[in-house]
C-alpha cells in the first residue's frame, strides 16, 4: 500500500515541479521574458491594468504550487524513510 502511495505522491511532485517551472517562465520580469512575448499584444489591447492582474494571478499560482511542492517533498521523504 505504501508503494502505491509513493508512486502517487511522486507523480504529484513531478506535476507541481513542472507547473512551477511553467508559471515562473510565464511571469514577466525586468526584461519581460516569455510573458511579454505572449501577452504583449494583449497588453496594448486591454491596457496596462490587465497585465498587472495577470502577473498577480501568476504570483498566487506560484505560491500555491510551491506550497504543494514542499508538502509533496516532505511526504516523499516520510514515505521513503518508512518503505526503505
């Protein structure tokens, strides 16, 4: 039973890892990285406030994904120490 749970937690851990990478790449930085390339046209069409709300949402998603990444990391460590 713990072996199956370990595989499920590992799959979730990988999912959160990939989601953190994608969300961080979509956020605009000082040079407006990938987010500027994707939302550049939309920003001129919808105005400046829309881009700030998109960045705020992405920031919240990053926080949530990082928290779940930490939880799955701790759960994996616990499962590995129990199973061996």
